[in-house]
């Protein structure tokens, strides 16, 4: 019903009221809803592998023979806090991607996590854990102390988390492009804050050894961090390339259809009637 010109009876009977009496508002609302949905999935793709890696790096480090935990408890808490505040916020304010209104609508009652998102989270978790634990064993082989290997682990994990974020910002398109530097200035501010904090806690006397059980890092250690940061980004982008190929083969890689994560109660048929002119109308309004 129309909010301005409509009658009281029509407004009371309607399921939707257009406050500005403009049908184009429906198109804008659908677009914003899709942006929110996509960004929530991006937040899950960023935070979940990072949070998993914080605990699983300790677990698998001990399982693979480390006598001391690769990360201290305060390091895990610090990483959990700083990644959620900086990197997790990036995806929440990510602008709409190109072509978002050209996608098919998702099913009614569809849950955020689907099989392909779960697979991406698993790949991100396994890779980040592997890079973190692997960097510790590498540093140990080079003769570094426990405090220095813990610095290695924390910085590898934190900068690897930046790689996850850089890839997750774009659902389909590659991060190896100029678009990585555009669209969301908060992203690069977050990367910079994250990097500066890592340098600060790594080299500040008293803070690094007394609180975080760390020690300063030298050039070869930062080289290991940079290497695993690149590895992390390449793996996430390779998964994206494979997913794009499967999409071209008509697989539902966007989890728009019902899957194993959707309960039977959520699977509701979409019986909303739409006029034949709806698609044409939306295209015309969006082009203005």
C-alpha cells in the first residue's frame, strides 16, 4: 500500500507499506538486503577460519611434537580480539559487488552457511593452521628460541588473517587486481592498524617478553611471515578460481538452493506472486 496517498484501510490490510509511494524503493530494499546477506557470509568466512586457527594451531602443534605450545594463552586472546575488531569489521561495511542484482534470488528460509561456504571455511582453517604450525617448526630448525618461535607463530597467524580478509572481500572476482585497493578504504586502514600493532607488541621491551612471552624477530623470520602470507592468499584465490569454474558448469556454488545445513522446517515454497513486468521494471529503475 502507499504510505502517503493510500487509504487507512489499504495500509492496515497491506503486508508492505511504501512510505515514499515509490515502487523503486522495493528494488533498493532488495539490493540492500542482498548486500547485508553477502557481507554476513564474508564476515563468517573471515572470522571463522581465524578463530579456528587460534586454538587448532596450539592443538596440532602439540600433536606434531612441540614440547611447548606455539602460542601462549595471552597471544590467543589478543589475536582473537584484534582480528575481530579490525579485520572482521572490514567485511561488515563492504560495498555491494558488481552484478549483485543480476543474481538469482535465494530460497525462502535459506541459512547463511551452505556447503560451499563451509568448504571455504575449512580450506581457510586448514591452510592457516598449516602455515602457523609450519612456521614454528621452520623457526625451530633455524635455531630460534621458544619466545622467538612464538613471535613467529603469532605474526604468521595475524598476517595470514590479513590474506584471508583480502580474498574474502570479493566473492567471485580475484583479489589480484586493482579493485583490492578500491571501494573500501577501511580495509587498508584495518590492515595498517593490524600490522603496526604486530610490530609494536613484537619489539616493545617488557610488553613482548613479560606479557606476550615473545621476543623480537629478525629478517629471516619476517621473510617466513611474508612467504606464508602469500601462500595463504594464493590458496584462497585458487579456491575461488575453482569455484568460478564450477559455477560455469551450472553448480550452485553460491548456496542459493537448499542443502545439508537447511532443516526441513526451513524449506518453505516461495509462493509470492510477481507480475511479468517486474524484471523489466527493476532494470529500468536501476538504470536511472
